[in-house]
């Protein structure tokens, strides 16, 4: 019988075994999305609360870029948002876990679980996510400078049509491929790695390895799942980031249920 930590409501496993990943069908995506929507409707306050930080951050970036007349620099952040979005779901994982196990949804306990992660392995995973995101921003800016030249940086905001002709199209194509590569790698690291770290006492390297194994075992399903996440997040960003109030919590809850299907309990 597994003991629990009453302060966090999480299993006390130190160290813990990592379950074997399962082969899942394409229908698991629809099942996860339905379960994610159900959890969001069950506890919408938590979804709105956790997504508010990212909406506020997007609005601040937009205001700063507009004030400096360099709105174009938002593009790498918008395109790269799927790289950091998984970390936004940690609190939502805990909400879904409590709904799943019948534990009460109490703000103090949910937030306590989230804050307790600072003493575990999640900060290490967060550093990996942050470093990859910042490296993506650097690569995006470098790609733009290589193709478009430094002189066009001053007029790209007032003349966006330069991106849709000649070298601009080539730059967008190559930048998209590079960004997709970054997103694919980080998705492979986190789709199972983040919820696994939150639920079990393991090191972040083992969590990454387990996550990559699960992705390699289900390449088609995971490719479609990653594409759905990217499209939904991008759609949520378009209406001045406000769509993230729905997109983030639904995808966050759904990601927990996808994790459960990929790595079922023993």
C-alpha cells in the first residue's frame, strides 16, 4: 500500500519505479480532449487562474513591443509559445489528479502542491524548457538577420509585405522548420516528463527518457497530438492572447489524461 504525504496529497515514493509506456490508439486524443474539457468545466476557476499569468505576460509583451514600434519581435515569442506552454499546465495536472482520485479541490492544497515542486525535480525541467525557448528566440532573430539583413529590421513593422516576397518567404519556411524541430524535441521531453515528475519521485533525466520512449512508441498519435496543441495554442494567442483562458486549461487537463493513457498506473 502506498503512503501519502498529507501536506501535498501526493504519493510518497522515494525513489519510485517508472511504469512502462503503452501503445495507444488515435482515439486516445479525442478521449483526452473530452476529459480535459470536462475537468475545466468541473473547476473553471483553477484553469482561469493558472492561464491568467500567461495571458498577462503576453499582453505586457505586446504593450512593450507596440510602445517601441517593434511589434515584429513578438513573432518569435508567439511561434515559440508551445515550447513553454507545457510548464503552465503543472497546476492543472494537480487539479485533474485530484478530480481523478476523488480528492477535494481546495485552493490551499492545490497551490501548496505547485509551490512544493520547487524542492523537487520540476525546476530542473523548467530550466531545460527556458534554455530551449531562449535559444529558439536567438535562432529566430539570427535567421531573420541572415536572410533579410540588418537594414530591414527598422521597417519590417511598417512594411510586413517584405516577408511575403523573395528571401522573406525562404526565411519564413526555414524558420518554421527550425521552430518545428525545437517544438518536437521539447514536446518529446515534456509530454510525459512533466506529469511524471509531478506525480512520482524520480530525477528529471529519467523522466525525459521515459517521455521520449513513450513518444517513440506512439509516433503517429504523438505527432497528431503535438499538432493539435500547437494549432489550438496559436488560435488562443490570436485574439490578443485572450483565447488562452480557454485553450491553456483545456489542453492542460487533457495532457494529464493523455499521460494517464500513455503511462497507466500499475
